[in-house]
C-alpha cells in the first residue's frame, strides 16, 4: 500500500512517531483502526436516530426517565 500525505502532515507524523518510538506502519494501522471504529459508531448512531424517529418516546417514558434521574442525581432541572 502506498499513501501520499502533504509535507506538513508528514513532518508532524514523523515528529510524533519518533517521540513515541513507533513505526510508520504502526501509525497507519492505528489511524485506520480508529477510522474504522468511528465509521462503525456512526452507523450505530444513525440506526439509533432512525429508530427514535420511527418510535419516539412517549410523555410517560420521558416523565419516568426524569423521575429516575431525580432519584439518582437529586436534580430536577435538566
């Protein structure tokens, strides 16, 4: 795999990776893992939002959640 990056980004990466004593491959692998994890989390958020739009909470559910929060945290202002 060959990857091109702008010179300023390359210099920054080199400074950090040398200070941390990691290889370029490790830096790229970590960055790709983070990117993939972020993508997966965004899919879950979109699915959650779609489900919430399809079935929003009822007034009773909101009141119950607020009552539970007050019991747990002792604060009525949200």
